[in-house]
C-alpha cells in the first residue's frame, strides 16, 4: 500500500499518510509516528464507516495490522480496531479482531472483558457467550484486579435470570484473592440463604453435616424438625465459608503490598522505572515461595505483558519453566515470544533460545536462530562464536572453523569483529585440535590485517604466555613472547594507555619466568613505558604531537579497543538503589 500515493483520502490526507510512511521507513520503531499514522487513517474521508471507499478501508486495515503486528500488547488499539470493524463490517469482523487480540495479549483483563461485553450484546446463544466467559476466566480469572471481569460475568447471568449460575459464580469467586474479595463474599452471604442446600455443598458434605446435627440432637434427647435441621446444617456451612473468607482475606493481605507497588498495569514502549522492575522481582519471588504453580504461571504471564521489553524477565520465566518437568514446549513458546519483544540489540535471549534448541536436538533450528540475528547484527561477535561452538560440539572442528572463515570473508563484517574471530579460530586449533604451531601461524599470518585490534594482541600474548615450558625451552618461548610484545608496541595504533596495559603482561612474564638477565629487559621496558617524557617512547611521541604508531579516529578506536563478553558473563544482581527509567536497549 505504501507504494501508492492514493490511500483513499483527499490529496492533503494522502500526502500526510505518505509522509508518515516515509518517516517509518527511516525509523520503524518510532511509536509517535505510528500513532499519528493510525489516527490519520482513521480520519480518512472525515471518519470511516461502512460507506467509505474500499481504498480507504484497505489503508486503515493494513495500517492497524502492521501497527499491531509490531506492538501486539497494546490492548486499547485492539479494542479500537474491533470497534471500527464492527462499524464497517459488522460483528463477525469485529470478533475476528478480538480473537487476534486475545491471542496476542492473552492475559489482559481489559481486553477479555471488552470482548465478553461485545459478545453479550451481539450473540443470542447463551452457550456461546458462556463459553467465551469461561475461556477468559482460564486466562484472567486469577488477576488481582479481575473484579471488572467477574462483575461482567455475573451481570450476564443476571440478565439471563440464571440465579443458580449467579450463585455458582459467587461460590467460585470467593476462593480467589481479588482486590474486591469482601464485596463478593457479602453478596454470596446474602444469596446463600435463598439457595437450596444442594447448591451450597456437595451431597456427601450435606449428609455429613446432617449426621452431626442429628447426633448433637440425640445427645440432648431433643427431636428437631426438618426446618430446624436445615437451619443447623446451614449454620455449619456458614462456619465453613467464613473460614474460606478468612483464608481469602489472608491471601489478599499477603499480596496487597506487592500489588500496591505496581504503578503501570499495562504495556507501553516507554521505559519502566527501576523501582517498578524491583517490585516485579519481589512479587515473583513471593509467588515462587508460595509454591502455587497456577498462580506463579499467571503472575509471570502478567509480568511479561507489562515488562515485555526487558529480557531479564524472559530469562527468568524460561528458567523457571525449564525447571518444571515436561514443559519443553512451553519453554520454546516463551523464547519465541521473547524474540518478538526483546530488542535485537540485546541478543542474549535469542542465544539462550538457540542453546535450548540445541539441547532438544533441533540443530537446524538453532542455526536458523543464529543466522536470523546475524542478518540484523552482522558484527555480533557473541552470536558468531556461539554458532561456531555449536558446530564444534555437533559437527566437529572443521565445521566450527568454517563458520569463522565465512564471517571473516564476509564484506558485511567489521574488521575488528574479524580480528576477534581470528583469535577464536586460533583457540580452536590450539585447545581442540591440540596444534600449537597451527594456532601460532594463524596469528602470524593475520597480524598484517588486525594490528590495530586490542583483542588480537591480548589473545596472542595470552596464547604465548600459556604455552608449557621447561628450563630448556623457556628461552625460546621467551623470545617469542618478546617478539609479540615488540610487534604490538611498534605496529599497532591502539592508544598508548592500552599499550601500557598490555605491557603489564610482558613485565609479569619477566618477573615470574624470566632468566638471569630478565631484570635488564624489565627495567628497559619499564623506562620506555612509564618513564618521563624524555625517556618514555610514548612521551617522546607525545612531544612530537602524535601517538607511537599513528592515529585512529575516535569511532575506529572505540571498536579497536573494545572488550568482548558473553551475555552470561555480564550477569549481576540488580542494583537495589537504582532509580529513574530502566533502559531496555
């Protein structure tokens, strides 16, 4: 649709929609532009209705579909879309939108309640309406703020004058720790006196209470009428339900502290505050300790509907689900959903997904995950190395090296990413194949290309330093280490400060493993590195207004001197004192 200038409106309306499309091409994540586009499409032809032009209606539907495909957790827009479809095409089209919306945000109390309200007004078959209410209850019935849903369900049964079903609902709801639990219990108590015993308790329980009442009467030798027996049975039932009331009250009280700290009950593209994330962590901790699996699952789903952009909660949810026996498919579903919401700039959750699929024996799926991330982030070092290591585990050394070679040969991959991949290639030859010489040749043959990479020099120094030696072989190995150090210092254009840092590797070596003349070399290098400007090679270069091996621009230097970590190496406990918006990119 974006390729055509006629969107079904006036020339001015078409021009505005085209302009907004162009903005989204430049930045498809700009939520404000999306909102303007949706509003502009709704306003076509002075407001769309069933008599609007096919082109304007097609524009509206395409825009809503694209928008909700990108932001599927915005329940308010699903409601708007359904209302528009009802106006334009009738109840069947609106119902299709509601179904799509509830599939996308299955734990939204508001959306399910709106859907049920819509069904109440447009469907004359009570079985169909009740079926929808029951579907909704399975998803949102446990929500602390689900009273709006239960009120709607009760309202429907009252309209049907189904008093037995009203009472059955009340009897069900008083067991759930809801924000307005007391209101339901009061109502239950008032209705209970009008309902037969068979609706209050099961026949077995009723007979048990009847036997107790008769036994108590026999004790005193006082016969009781049927009405008196029923009165006493009801009194015993009341005691039981007051116990349920106190149990529910206790459950509400335990959760109230956590619920009161949750300030945003819906999804938005804006960041949540650190305090909100901390509140969700504490609430999840609480429910996990309580141990009710259904409530834990529900709270996770509710959390994900609000905190969907934060990968820490997807990690947590997947880890918890994996600890449940036989829930592999549920774990897979969590990862699939996480890949929709977590920004690609944080690929860790997608890597965890690939590890899971590898564990399940679905190697091709894991490869597809790696390839999909690299399609968007060709320089994602961690993704490439994870892929290479999977190939090593599953297919062998040559397959792993082939992954690295393909990326090294790719014109899309940055020079400094390639430098890191070269060190990974050398590592495999050294540690997996056991060929020190082949690994060394990888460094020697590639130094001309990657002399400006911190990672290249650091890994080469570490490689040479870790080679086992003895008294006879140490001098030769020491010469190799010295040559790598001297080459780094003379050939690389990394900053002088970083060269000083890498010099420490060599100085440590001289201290710990150097020979009789090692201190002569130590003091020479020490003076050249840390001496005054007239002695230090760095000082002399600065006096001339340049670095020792030339200059790198600031952007290139940032990449040249970058460190690389696996996402799991960066895991740390959240800062309990953090405040303000929490970044999710």
